[in-house]
C-alpha cells in the first residue's frame, strides 16, 4: 500500500463530505456522488446510504476502485466491502460519532454493509 499524501489527508481532515467517482457497472461511465466518510488512521470508511441497494456500492462490487475528491486533494483507492455485522456496526458507530446519531438515522436507511477504502 502506498503512503498517504499529506495533501490528501489534509483535504479529508477539512471536509465533512467528499466526492467519490466510480465506474458504472453497465454503462462503463464515470459516475460521481457526494458521500460522507470517516477517516480512521490509514482507513477511509464509507457507508452506503441504502446499504447493498445503493447504486455506487453495486458499481464498486464489479470494479473495486474509486477516486476520491476532497477539495483540491484527490486520490485513487481500492475498496473492500465489509459485510460482517460487527465490522459494519463499528463503522456505523464511527459515523454516528462524527455526524451525530440523529443525522445518520435521518439519511441512512439500511445498515447491512460498509466499505473500506485504502490507497492504491
């Protein structure tokens, strides 16, 4: 795994929302969506708002890489789905800690999967 660039870590530290770009599983086109995230050490966690029904999540199952834009900082990440209940619960708690339990419950409808993104 390549080391994180300082600019990317700084960009992630400054933003509450990032844009991820994925490759469409059917269209092959680049699709960009704003998402919330949690940075924990070298791990970047994403929580699909509709769990396994989330379109960007379905796309990364086919092509497990994303581009992250955090302001002017950008990075390429490989992604691994986390489907173990304990792992998903841990990520959900990290999101609740960062964004507040009320907002997580308001915007997220299904907690059956999380995503771990690591620098390529």
